[in-house]
């Protein structure tokens, strides 16, 4: 009975390994196509824009903090 469970566990592992390899190959094939390349370029552009927006947000908050600190020290 123990051997049977062990054998089933191996089958599940191999099935998962094959499925994962097939999914990885399909993703690699898609990303190497023209649509995949465009998708990656768009994603990189959106991440860059998000980073710029985050930098701007942080800068604005730091300016506000400096203004508040100046008001407090004047009082």
C-alpha cells in the first residue's frame, strides 16, 4: 500500500513538471512573437510611467513636509 502511494506521488510530480514545462514553453513562444514583444514593451512603458508618478508623488509630499516643518519652527 505504501508503494502505491509513493508511485502516485511520483506520477503527480511528473504530471506537474510536464505541465509546468509546457506552460513555460507556451509563454516563451508567445513572448517571442510580435504580439508578445508589443505586450512586453507596453508593460515596461507602463512601469516606467508608474515609477515617474511615484517619484512625483514622493517629491510633492517632501515639499509639503518641508513647508509644515518651516511653519512649526516659525511658531
